[in-house]
């Protein structure tokens, strides 16, 4: 009897039609969600009892259920108590916040600005979603933002005597804060800090709406850590995060075992606790397939199970759900996971694989059957199981596996079926794990580590025993390469062949190694292609699907040598930012930079990219690169860590911006570069979306702005002078002459004016009578114009006594430092600066003349050198003596 003829009792009911609760149903729980649910419940209770605003932070990776937590737990829980909730996206808030100067011309406190902006944003999103937005008045109706806030709160929560309702605002996708300028980030965080500190009295203790407003922020761990580490933001964000305490809640991924048990519990519900024999599903591979396609997202898990039950239902019976039911049900079907719609099964790949196998002479049909079994039931099969399920001789199994691997390698799948050694019968998975001696939830290798949760997910598998109980077993890949592939898709897990061999050697004695006990399973490489996965979704912009995994495999295999490809991918990211454009050839790129609309600066740029961390060898190469060319900016793009010595060297080279790239992002960019080089078709629209996501993770705009500000403060970047009344650059330099007499002294503007008048009265007689006064300044008001611009450009400064003294601006200081270190020529001096000024002669017109006027440098043709003060004094004395001698002779 074939598998398709096997039947069992039909289910009595389908899963409940209502949305799946956050931690599962009462009859089908998700244990890992229960602590999160408890923490959310405790927070909501604290918020209801609070007499001022509270803030909670929900941390989880992208796609791990932050919005799900709002929809499935927070909103139902809040509304059940008669309170009110709103979800608003970070991007909408920031779009409004960027217009704050227009929206709030009276410049109210940041707390008022932020809360009014949030309410404006909620109204906009409700309106855009065709929902009732009447509880939030029109912006234009109120000139005073506090009056607007009061009105919105009153309409939503009731009058003062009835204001027991609470409003919870859920700010989603907070990681988008990283895409916005630092001044807006500070504005948001400062406003939030003021709200927490009670500076908006209306919602604070004693206010009209005390304790009635609360905010929940959802963000990724990456964004959270980025904000904590950012030089410009860590003080503000640190103050906020320190106030959150137990209100910072982490949301982990649902473990595979919990997802499988959830499915078994759903089946038990469908049979009202009386699961029949035979079990409705032929193997745990069906359940594992559902988890794989759904990415363990609860809603699609239920949807997929319902579809299988419906497909297998015949009158009052149920055909046992096997690989054929699974494949026929899901081929051609699409599913929405994490907001993206993807096919359950890659139909093009499936057709190509079938074509490759059906033509195998003498074995085509058997190969197809075995391929279907392993593809439709994602579990490890023994030789005997395969023989029994597809009715072939057990002696043929190894040979068929080899044929399938050989034939599918011809269409770009290097390993279609993986071989595993099973755990010895007398051993338990817990023994294996204990032997590895995990430290803080990590399995330590030679140089790297594997999170225990990921190790368990990949190497422990489950069978469904009688009555629906899950029984665990463990497998060990036969080859190092297969072990490495199991963890390739995980960010932050980087193991090489030495470490794979190290791990297999430690575990080998726990597993059976004989051929008769071998287990066979669809490879991780092929399952990632055949079913939607986070990895393949990361490069879905590559249109030729069969080439996706080939590019991914090449990226992984040659990752250490992919620096140039990473560089090219990085350039695409930067060029997609809208503010920068890199072009040219390696070692000597040109980066156009738009500091503001209509203004363009050009920077000579080099890019050094490495996928293996940064060590002193890299520093040597970087220094050689900087010596060979005049480079204004070197972008150091790297994956991995920076050695301590290398880090110190980087800090000492001011033209470097180090840019750390996460492994998964580097792999995406490398795959993109390889596709570009080979003219593989790219979906530009999808790519643009991906690049936008990467650009804010790079945080390039803010890193560049911080670098630029630092370089300006250190005199490395030379920009145009700030001038307010149209004077020429050389005129401003000439004006400093009036102040030179008082160098190292404090003075007032009136004193300078008096000195200037003395200078005007001094006449040089010779062949042609002339004045030593450089400018025609007749009045104190005219001098003030020059004076204020000298202040703005840091040539003079105000002292603590309210007076003024001559100082050195950053560019002057750097020129002096450079020539004191031995730079001999003007040309060499230029190379030590990044020239942003439109005035290409700013050194000759401003900086050199000022330093010459101060008696600090001398220039002879192209040679530049510091003035020898002792020598200068001798020259002055000698000159004065000669003058006296000539006078006496007359």
C-alpha cells in the first residue's frame, strides 16, 4: 500500500478563526513568549498606576514580532481595560519633526514639540489608512502647541473629572531614527528625555492629565546599541535608557522545538484532544517544512496547517499528510512573512531540478521520488526509512543520493543532499551539549563561538512519537563544509574549516559513523533556495533565481578575498544616499558631497575594504596608499574586529573614517558586486529598498559629518571664510594687521581703532610716498564689520574679561605644526590639508600673509619655514644700527 492510500480520521474542527494571541492559545502555548508577555503585563500595570509619563522599550531583531506584540498583546490588553492605543511609525514622526521650525514658530520646549509632533503624526497615519482621525484636531486650528496637546488629550481621554483612561502610543520601527540627521535625532531624544523628566506638566504628577500618557518604543538591538555608543547621542540616550530599567523588554526568536510543539498542539485541538492512530502527518518533516516556510511566524503557521488539512480532507477521512500533499499544496502558493510576499516554494528551481533528474538513464523516476521525499518532508531519513517510503532497495539509497548530488551540481547546486551521522542509541543530546561546556550560552571554538540556541536549532531534530509527543535526537554532518553551511546565514557566527574540524573532532565519539546508519536530509544550501529564507530574501534583488545561491555560496567561500567586491558594493550604498556620489578608479576616487542643496564639494577619496578585520598589515598598506597619492579622505570599510595596535594607528591618521560592516550586509554587497560584474539582471527597485536599509545601518552621513566637523576643528579641512558684508578674503587678512601690535595682549575695539589711526598717520617716504595702512577704514562702525568677521573666523577671540586678543585659528595652528615637523615646501604643505574652499588661493591670500604678518613664517619662492626669532631679532638690531649709522653720516 502506498503512502497516498493511507488514511486516518478526519479532524473535528479547524483552528480558531481569531488572531493568534501573542504567546499562543491556551491549548497551544509558546513558552518563550510567556516571559515577554509577563513583562509587558507588568509594564502596563505600572503605567496605569503611574502619576506621570512612562516609556518602555521593546527590543527584537527585524521580523521577530515587535509589531506582532502590539497587535496581539498590547492593543487587546489595553483596550480590554477601556484604555486607548495608537501605533505610529518613526518615519512619520521624523518627517513632521523636520518641519518643526515651520510647525512651531514660537520655538516651544522640546517636550512640547515632540508630543505635538507625535499627535500630528498619529492623525496623518489614521487619515492615510482611511480610519477615524476625528479625535485629533487639525494642526491649523491651534497656534499654541500646548493648547493642541490639551485638546487632543481631552478628546481622547475625557475631561479632568473623568480622565481615568490611559493612552498608549506605540512608536514602531524606531531603528529608522538612524536614517535621519543628528540634529533631528537629538531633538527627538531631548524631547523624550524632557517628557520622562516631567517637564511637560500637563501629563506629569499634579497636571490635568497626570499619568494618562505612555509611550512604547520598538527597535532592533542594533539601533539600540548604536544610539548608546554614538558620540553625539550617548549622553542623552544613556540618560533615557537608565530610566527605563525593567521597562526594557527583549523579544527572542521562537525556538524550532516550540514552533513544532505548537503545531502538534494545534492538531490536538483540531481532534479535540483525541489524536487518532495513525497520526495525521507522516513525519515531523511536514511540521518542519511549515516552520521553514513560515519562518516560525504564528499566523502563517496556522494558515499553512489549515491548508494542508483542507487539502488532505476527503469526506469523513483524512489522507495522511505526506510529501506529496505538502508539495502539491504549496507549489505556486505565496505567503506573507515579515511584511514581504514570497512563494512558498521556488517553482523555477523545482522545475529545473526535476528536468535535471528525470533524464538520468535508468534511475530518473527513483531520483525524482527520493528528491520529492526529502524536499517535501524536511527531516533526516535513514536508509531503511527511504527504502520503505518510496519502495526501493535499501542498497540503492547511497547510489541515488550520489546521482542526485552530481546531477543537481550541473545546475549550480553544489550539494543537494547532506549526509549525517546519528547520535548513538545510548547517548542523549544533553550529554553532547554538556561535553562542549557552554559559557554564558555560547559554545566556544578556537577563535569564535556559536550561540547555544543556534547550535540546538541546527543539530537537534525532533520526531513525532505516538500521541503527538516530540522526541529529540541529534545529528552531526559528515563533512566540515556541511557543518559550516549550517551557520552561514546567522549574523555574527563566523566559523572556518579549522573550527568545524575542531568541533567535529570533539563530538565524533558520540555519533554512529557506519554507512548503514547514515541519515540523509535536504541540504541547508538547497533548502535555503527551495523555500523562502532570510538569507535568500536578503539578495532577492538578483532576478535570476537559480544564480542567487551560486552567488551566495561564492561570496561565503571566498569571503576573505572579497575586499574589492565589498568596496564596489559599498560605493553603491553611498551613491544611493542622495548626498554623496563616488566615481573614478580604485585608489583615486572622487567623492562629490552636497553639504546643502545647490552646493557641491569634491573630495579626493580612497577606499580600503577588507573582510578579515584590520591588523597592522592593513595599516602598512593604508599608509603606502596615502603616500602614493594626495588623498583627502580614506574610507576604511571592514568586517570583523580591529587589532588594538591598528586601532591606535587609525586614530592617529585624521583622514580615515573607519566603517564597520556587519557580516550579513557585507555578503549582500559582495553578491551584488559579483552580479554587476557578470551582467546578471538586477531588480533595481528591490535593490534600492535594500540599499536604503543598509545606508542607515552604515550611518555614513553622520559619520562623515562628525569627521568633517572634527577636521575643521583641527584645521585639516579648509573651508571658505565666513563673511557678512562682501569683503574680499585678502581684505580680511589685511585687517588683522591692525591687531598685530597687541598680540599676546588683551584689548578693546576702541583701542584697536586708535592704533589704526596711528598707523594711518605713519607714512613711508621713498621714490613714491605711500601709507602702511592696508585698508581704507575711516570709521569705528566700518572696523566693527571686519572685527566681527575676524571673530567668526577665529582669528581673534573674546576673553573672559570681555576684551579681545589675537589668537590662532585651526588652519594657522596646523600650518605651524606642519612646518615645525620639517615640511619644507608650499606644495608639501597643501597636501596636508583638505581644501573645501571655493577660493583656491585662500592660503596665499589669507593664511600665509597672516602668519607672515605675525612674524611666524617666511616664504621664499616655494620654500616655507618657521621664523627664527633669534635670527629675526639680530636682523632688526643690525638694520636699526645701519639706520643710525646712515643718519649720523648725514
